């Protein structure tokens, strides 16, 4: 085990989604929020952690050059590969590239471009947890709403005890060999990298997430991003 801080860390950014639900007419990662794309904001956030050595972005397969040009101002720390037909494939391709570029990496983060406003301390907490020996780490939030279970006719069958429920954000952090093994054995497409690690029988631990790390999916989310998230820095006392 490396001493804290000595582990080389790579970050994978799956950004190959079409963003159909956002209806912006461009890949979601390239949608601007107050003049700056979700992708640039997400990658800059990762770099601002000061703990990441290299970033690999999975671009829409038809637009790798556009994505490269978008990231150019950030310098040579971000590499772009064409993504796949689903998120799992995009992560698999980015992981292969990361292992080529930084073969001695000990930790890998997977961070959705759509979570462009994730506060830097959340990113740092995830990395520190992996450096501290966790094999897989996810940022989580408690569930605010009451949760009901329904049957196929939409009738309520149970009220779920939400005290044990969490919603999951990114970046998710992994020991590199743990994520590689999970992806080597992955069958169907997964929405969640830690889910693949769970299926492989590994323990997944949690750190506190943050409301600002929401996934920009709909026009409503984009409006929140423009009026709140991009407009104001996160208050210090609101950070984990
Ligand atoms: O569609 P959704 O918002 O769930 O996608 C989550 C993340 O996965 C997004 O950042 C999206 O760009 C990425 N993705 C990808 N390759 C795909 C589909 C989605 O990298 N083929």
C-alpha cells in the first residue's frame, strides 16, 4: 500500500452521451452553462482537486475532434478517446487508455461530465478514501422524500425505510485493479460503476456527497445550473 498522497490517480470522464433528454441539439457534455461547457467545468473541477495526474475523456464517437478542441485551453492533462455505444463501453475504452498513459496509477475515478458542479472537497474525499485503502468509494446523499414501493398497477405495496437508502453521485473512486476486474467480468450495461464492483463481491464504501453534484439531465437541471450552481461558489460551511 502506498503512503497517503503518493498514489498516482487518473480520472475517467464518460462524456459520450447524446443528451437527448436535455434537447440542446449538441452532445450533453458540450452544452454551455454561462458560456462554459459542462465538460470543461467537470474536468477543471477534477484538476482543481490537485490530486489527479491525468484525465481521460470518452467523447461522442462522432465528435472526438470537437471535444479535443473544447479541452485545449486546459492544457495537455486531458486525453480524449472516442466513446462507445453505452456508458459501460465508454468507461471500458477510457480505462484502457488510462492504463496505457499512466500504467502505474493506483487509483481511478469515474466522473460523469454531467456532474460538472461537484465541489472539489467531494472529489478530494473520494481520492483520500481510496488512498486510505478502500477498494471502491461512492459519494452519497440521504433520501429526502418518503419512498414507496409499487406493483405493476402502480398500487403502493410498501413504504420503504429510507434511513438505509442513499442516492449515489460521482466521482466514484476505485483501486485500479478493482475497477479493471469488475469491467473484465461485466456483462450487461451498468449505470453505476460501483454496481459492477458490488457484483464482483467487493465492499463499496461511502463519503458524503453534495447537492451541487447533481447530474444535469433535463432542461430544469440546466436552469438550476445557470441560476444557482454556476452563479455562486459553494458556501464554505455547506461543504462536507
Ligand atoms: O445518459 P446519462 O446522463 O445517464 O449518462 C451518464 C454519463 O455517461 C454522461 O456523462 C454521458 O455523457 C455518459 N455516456 C457515455 N457514453 C454513452 C452514453 C453515456 O460516456 N454511450
